[in-house]
C-alpha cells in the first residue's frame, strides 16, 4: 500500500493538519451520503486533533464516531479511550458508538459491535506503536490472524489490559486511513510502515487512501 507522507514541525502542527483533513473528509462524506463515519484510536495526538476540530465548522450532527480499539476496563475508568473521547467531544452534538468492553461475554460483545459498523468507514484514524502495532493489533497475539470477524478481543493483556479491536477485515472497510505518528521513539516503526513491511502489524493494514502525518522527530531518516 502506498502512503502519502506529510512531515510537520511538531505535535501541534500534526494535530492541526489532521483536523483540517478530517473536516474536508467529513464535509465530502455528508454531501455524498448524509453521514460521516469516523473510527478513532487512542493516544495523545488525537485528543489534540479533536481540540482543533472543535474550532472548525463540522456537520457534527451527521458525524458518528466509532472506536478502533479499547482497553477492557470498567466504564469511566481513566484507562479507557472512551473517557478521553467523551471529554474531547463534550460540547459537540455528535454520536459516539463505544466498544462494550465492560460486558461479561467479551466475544459476544465484540460480535454486537461488529454489527453496528457501517459497510464502509469514511475515515479511520490510526496510531503507531514503537513495536509496530496499530489499533490493538499487537505482535504475537491471535488477533493478527483473525480474518472471519470485524471485531476481536486479544488473548493476553497488552500493557496491562486486554483489548477489543477492529481487525484487518474491518480496517479494510475504510475508504481512507489517517495515521498520526509523533515522537523520536516512533522513527524506526514509521520507516518500516512506509517501506510496507508486513513484519510489523501496522504494515498489514490496507485501504484505498492512506495519509501519514508525522512530526520531524518521528521522521529522522
């Protein structure tokens, strides 16, 4: 897959440029089919992006936010991406579809979430870990091999928590990917992503369009 790389000065510039792209895609999607489906990962940069988005004109009442992944933790737990997402969007009239990670039967909950996904996602935001993971598609876990489900749960805890995540087939439903990669510690993983290395989980994601916004410290090569 070919990536369109844009290198920016710092984290704030990445977040602002990402917000501009989201606005553009949102307006195009709403004009085309009435809604904008946007799947969002966790991390620091997306919350800065949402802060910038709140200062832009978006058709918020036609936006549906899905989660790319989520830690298995109780509702309201600060480990949850949802807590940060709700805070970031507290004053905008948009709909959030949270992953039901507090359910007793996580596999059944994952199947229910899969049913809520649209046939195509207009835009998916992804991050990139130092180990090459994206979403919660982490090295060594069985979720990397799931090809018959759109949503799955990791076998083992990753950084202290099991995760619910969109799978490769779900990410392949995306019309566009928006990678936000910041920090010098991501430089090696970013290089492998741009090379198209399938040795890292992120390198196995495919979509028709892929934008990579990185700060200068992440793009040291």
